[in-house]
């Protein structure tokens, strides 16, 4: 158990809908990262938050947004869902954004868009 | 730009034998970190081992060791005494501060199957 929690574990929804994925980092970790894992794209970095502020942005679509709250939990919002958004979404946390910081991953949320 | 390459899509090993999973990387940053993660069929990503670019010795964690060859830009994972539970996908990742942020780039992974 990495100490990172993600809910829900599975999510099935329809095209055009909006969903929210939730992540709680390990105790003491200030950085949260979101990744998308699909068969064709591999593991893709979406966005990073550090202590409530956006720190780095990767291949995140405009339909997707995220935030980190004062208690350090984070939410990833996916809207206007398309079939291609079906993937495993991971949250990871680390102590900070410093070099050498190891990311610990949550169990993931498997999103299926029908 | 950062690049990670795992050239072995699949590997097979006999139980109790050692296996090496290959990983090469490319970065212009002299300071970087190398990571290996394991993803079993259940889906979670499990951190295995870390090597810093300035670390003098190869990292080891139990049955896992990282064969770090800086000049060759390789960071191979060695699993000794393989167990059936080692069957999983293994991902190599590298993080450097190109572009101002320290975000790992992941390889496409190697599927390891351990035979009894």
C-alpha cells in the first residue's frame, strides 16, 4: 500500500458526460501528479500541483482540469467525455518538487466511456 | 528532450533465475533521477528502486538492483531469484529538470513472465 488513495476505483459513464476523480496524497506529501495510462499512449503526465498551486502541465486536454485543495487532496475533472478518454487514471504524490523525490502511485481509477 | 527506451516488449524467465530488464535514456541535464516501477495485472504502480545520476554506487533494494552505466546512458533493472509474483509490467522512468519541472518520463514497459 503506497499510502495514496484514489476514488472511485471504477467509473463507467457515457460520452458527453462529466466526471470527477479524487486523490488523497500520502501523509506529508505536498505534490500531487495526475497521469493517464492507455494502451496506445502509454503513461502520460497530465498535471502537477504543489501545495495548492499548479506546478507543471503536460499533455492535458482543455476538457480536463484539476485542482489541489488546502487539505492537499486533489480532484481531476474530465468533461465532454469521448470514447478515447477511456483509460486508467493515476494520481501520484511526492514530498515535493525537488530532484530525487520519488513519486508513489495510487491504485488508479479505471474510466470507461461508453 | 527527455527520452526513455525499453526495447524488450516481453521477457520470460524461469523461477529462481535472475533476469535483466533493459532501459536506456537520453537527457542533456547532468542531474537526473532514474526510477523503476512494477505494474502487476491488478493495475497499481509500485515503486521499486531509484538511482540518482551522481550516485557512485548502483542502487539495490532487496532482490532488485539497478545496473547504472552512465556513459552508456543505461539503467537496467536486475531481479535476482525470480518469483512467480514478479510476473508484471515493468516501467523505467527518468526525471530531469528540462523545461523547469522535474517530471518523470516513462518508457513503454517490459512484460515479464516468470515460469515455474
